[in-house]
């Protein structure tokens, strides 16, 4: 009787150990599967999430057949020349007729005031007034890093344009969009941009694109 009892206890201990082992493997397998699913979910989320650098600063039909991207520095006199002449012709001929979606991205490379002006334009964009502020910056352009785009002046521009001053000032002082401006500037360099204005037609960098006739020829070819 004693022997059978001991053998029975041994059997029960073996079965108990087996079940514990199986349960442990089950928990480990479940944990591994959960980790795998989390990695897959994270990867898909990373690939499908919209980038920080977006097409938010744009005008024209979002479904236009051609997209023109402009990289610019608000302190650049050549950029001002393009914005106040060729860009207006582009608006009349292609943007307002639904043929082109025109997108602006920052390339703030001339100095600190370029960075501040770009951030201020982003703050204006937050209130739906990007293009109005864009034009105002060119009206006030007065040289490079000479104080024309000091934070005090940038706030004054917002006040004159009747933006929500409190909201704008808080946005600018907090440097809310500093990272975004730097990322767009870095993206410009990765696109091969070395100066402004730089124009891309459907992703292709146009050499001499600041010349309206050159830009126009690329747009017309893309529309064919």
C-alpha cells in the first residue's frame, strides 16, 4: 500500500509538472504573439501615418492634375521677386483654373529671422491665414537679419492683419512649429535644393524654375 501511494504521488506530481509546463509555454506563446502583433501594428502605423511635412500650406484644387511645390526663405530677395510676379501669373493661369495645386514648404536657411518668419507663417496658417501672412512678409522684407522679422515685428504683422493676437503670440513664443520648419528645410536639402525659390513639378526639381516660362513649360508637359 505504501509503495502504491508513493507511486501515485509521483504520478500526480509528474502530471502537475506537465500541466504547469504546458501552461507556462502557453503564456509564453501568447506573450510572443502579442508582441508580434504589437510590432506589426506599430510598423503599419508608422508607414501609414501622415508625415509631419505635409501639403497643408497649399492653394488650388486638391485634385488638380499637377502639383507644384515651392521651397522658399522669406528673407530671400529672389523668392520675393518670384512671389510678387511669376507666382501671381501662375495663380491666374493654372491654380485658379484647377490645373495646378500650389504647395509651399519652408527652406529657412539664411538666418535666425528666416526661422522666425517661417514659424510665424505657420502660426498664421493655424488660423487659416497663411497666404495673407505670406504676402505681408514680402511687403515687409527689408534685408537679411537686420530686424525686419524680429518677433516683435512678426507679432505686429499679425495684429495689422487682424489675426487673433493672443493665440498668434502664444504660438510664436512657444516655438510650436520650430521643429516642423527645420524638418521642411532638411527635406529641401534632401530634394537637392540649394537656394530659393526652388520649384518642383510633380516631384521633379526644375532647373531655373523661378523663370516663369521655364516653369510653365514643365507644367504644360506634365498636363499632357
